[in-house]
């Protein structure tokens, strides 16, 4: 964890949250999927180049986070041979997961979503 000093701005806080979340998510992915390559919003590719690519944005909506509008999320996309096979969005403010998996549909938490 980190400590926020009274004089630090929300911009600095958002950078700390972004970096901490990115490290945490990357460690989980690297430990569970060592044959995947990873790309963050502000960093280049990391990991073993292969068939799989995970793109991670641990704080999508940074500016809204900074001005305390609760419209931000964690966004993860998994690609296989450059085709999207999984998309995950976690809305921490509402504690909701949105998941779309190729060939299996999309869900809000465990509830299937239907398109009109």
C-alpha cells in the first residue's frame, strides 16, 4: 500500500493507484500465464512473445478518477493470434464485472447479457 500525504494531488494519487494496480494485475497474469505477452497503456510489451497478448489498463478513466467522478474501471483484453478472445471490465465503484468471451457470450457478473 502507499501513503497519501495531505499535499499530494489527486493526479499523483491516480498515478500511484494506476502503477500499483498494474503491478498487481501483471504479477497475477505472469504467474498464471507465463507464455503470454503483456502490454500496458504507458509501457511497451513485456513477457514472452508468442500466440497470446494481454492488454491491461488498470485505471481506465484516469481523469474522472482524479476529479472524483466514479466512472472508471479496470480493463483487460486477451488476444490469441491478434484476435480478441476475452474482454473484462471491472467497475470497482459498483463492484461489477463485465465479461465477454468469444463463442460464449457476455455477462454482467454471472447474469448473461442479451443484445437487441
